[in-house]
């Protein structure tokens, strides 16, 4: 199993609760920074959409054009970033927590098991019907998430596209890493090695 670094994105210094992201050994950036950099790069998103044009024409998106998809990615990424920034400013006060944004990966899962696989997407269905972007993570507590990756989700299920299938593998890999290292609740990450900015 490869060594992973947990990078704090925003974290309560007293409790260790908050949002972390994995940085895989072969990557220069953690998954949070890598994804938002990629989604903000219109040229990379355009290239991705051209390479995946057949998926856009399939029934899941009802023939959405490449230009529409590029615009959706940009707008949804900005909204996701706003939601996370808003949470980081007020999330450790009051009743809101990351559990409200990061929902169970499997829609019919109602309990909150340790190391639960999760997904986050924009919440406003009126402005963003059928959201296309996903952040994936492992829940270590109702207010502690480790981001494992994310994707432009082009198919109904994750195993129908190689990119989202890889995200399933990353979720399993990080989950196994966290379990192996005894990282299973909000306080565990305080004593774990990670980079600080």
C-alpha cells in the first residue's frame, strides 16, 4: 500500500475536524487542488469533453453539447468552491456540517458507518439540474471528510466510465489506508503526519 499524505484544506485547530485531501505519492498536488485547477482550466475541460463526446451524446445528458458542458463544469466548480469556502467560514459554528454537503456514495445508505464513502455535488437543483461534477471522499466523522478525488460524471453509474471507475478504486485504496493506520474518527488526524501550509 502506498504512502499517502493528508493535507488540511480547512480544519478546526482545536478539534481536527474539517476537510482534508489526499496527496498521492505520484502527484504534485493534493486531490482538492488538482481537481479545482483542472476544472478551472477551460482548455483542459474542452479537451476532455471532445475526447468524451460519445458520452455527452448518450441518454444521460440528452445530447448536451461540448460548449454547454464546458460552461457547466466552470459554473459548477465555482459553486462547489463557494459552498466549501462558505462552510469553512461558518461551518464550525452552529448546526451545519460537512455531512450536509457530502452525502453517502450509495443513495440508499441511511446509517453513518465509520469510513463511509461519500460524494459532494452542487445542491441547487433549480440552477444546476443534474449536476455533472463530483467530489469523492471518506467520512471520518460528521464534520471530517478526506477527499480522495473527483470527476466530471458523464454516466449514470460510476462503473460505466473509466474515470469514475478509477475514482471507486481510489475510494477503496484510501479507505484501506485510513483503516490500516487507525484513522477512524475526528480526533485521529491531529496526531497524523500531514503537510501544513
